[in-house]
């Protein structure tokens, strides 16, 4: 399988970590969404990453759909079988992806607008949402238990992205999450080589 992705994308890295954890062979192909390469737009009408190209010619997007595809492919290898625990994992993943949506909105506002046109109230609103999500996670850090799941990989990818783009802007207020990431590293040693890179 091929994964059209970016090494800085938290959604891409969530998928890459999950594939590694499940033992799925994945050929990561770096694409620049700003240039709209044919391999991406021909396989995803939105031109977004990550996009998975399966060996039988199917393209799957976005990251949540890919994660659930991996779960089916491995007969339940990525999400708990018990309904309540699965719901918890899916809510954790949704919260983490939502935080990343806010963080990316901030990055894009600063990156693609002229400095005098950057709308600080918009940035402040997105940061407030992100930190609200982080506060909830700090107060309720997820247990890794016996087996990692999709929610755990989403949280690790979110914290990696924060470290990459918002270093020293969140750690002091969310020590339980930095502790959680250290525990995650012990359960998933490949994390250091798969984390977000600029």
C-alpha cells in the first residue's frame, strides 16, 4: 500500500504509526498539497492528505477512514472490540483530530496571509479551542492499558505536532500529557522515528 502524506502532518503520522503498530507494509510518498500533484488529486478530489492507495487500486481518505480500514484489514487490531471502550477510543481520536484542526488553522493563518492581514482574533479563538481540548486531556489522560488503539496514536500525533509547531507554548500547563507521551514511548518504541518532522 502507498500513503500520500507529509512528514509534518499529524493526520499522516497518526496513520503511519498505526500501520507500523499493526505490521502493515506502507510505502510513504511525500506530496506537497500546495502544488496539487496529479498522484494526489487523481486519487482524492479534495487534494488532501493522508490518502491511502491500496494494492487493489482503491483510494481511501481521510485519516479516520484509513484507520478504520486498517482495523477491518487486521480484524480488529486497532480499536477495542467492546462497544464502550471502542467508543472511548473513537471520541479520543475525534478530540485529538479536532485539536489538530485548530492548530493547523493557526499555522495556515500565519503562513499564507501577509503579516498585516493576519487576523489575531481568529488565531486566539483557535488557540482557546485547542487549549480547552488539551486541558480536558490533561485532566483525563487516557490509559494505554494492555494494547494501544487508534485514539492513542491520534493523541501522540497531536502532541508531536504541538512539539513541532508550538514548542514551549503548552507543556508547562499540561504536564500530565508530557508524562503520558513518555509512557507511550515505552509501549511504542518506533514513535521517535515516526513523529512529525518539519
